C-alpha cells in the first residue's frame, strides 16, 4: 500500500478547486427602453431594467390610460433580447396580427396593447449586475453568473423595477 493511497492527489485537488471556483465578474445585460408611439399616452418612454410590468393599474411599472389595456397586461424582461409575456390580458398582446403568449422579440418590435402601440428600443447601453461571490444564500443556490447575480440582488433592499 502506498503512502498516498486514500488521500487526494495534488492533481485531483487542483481539479476540484477549478470546478468549484466562482468568478465574481459582474454580468452585463443590454438595456432597452419602451416608447409609447400611439394611443392616449403617446410620447411616454421608459427604460426596461430587468422586468417591466405594463398595464392600466397603479401596480404596473408603466401605467397606460388606454381603457382597452388590462390592469396587468404584459411583462417585459431583459436578456440578449426582450421577452414579452402576456399575463392573461383580456384583449391580448400583439405583434402585427399575431397574438403573443410569450416570445423573445428584437429591438424595433412594435407591440399592440388595446389601442396603444409600443416600440421596443435598443438604448445601445449595457448595465452591470453585481455577482454574489459564493454560490448559495438562504436556500438559493447556483453557480452560473446569472444565478449569482440574482442572489446578489436578493441581498439588496431595492425594488426590482422602477416606475416610469
């Protein structure tokens, strides 16, 4: 029996450190804005940070006065593109003649909510999300940069979105 038997080799230790090391570099995400191009609120512009709720109720981040827009009509979330999700609105969320349930759309897309048209605009800027240095906090666990950015956000006391 050798002296090293039962003990991890130096190579195995290095491999384990490599596999469990965590990069704390911030996550960069594109920034988008939403512009109301027609309807009662034409001219309103709002930046989409990570999540933007659109509707006619005061709980929405972008409140529209169009009577054909549901209280909480749809949500926009940011990644490489913008993900639009209709949240069971009565009149639907449309791109052209297509009613959306949930879809990723590029900048320049025009959405129709009730009688209001909204354009998604690329601001040509990015935003850095701080990343938690570890990989678990209070039951949240993840090694990906996006998950550790979420954990870092959960430690902050700020709202996830801001009102327009």
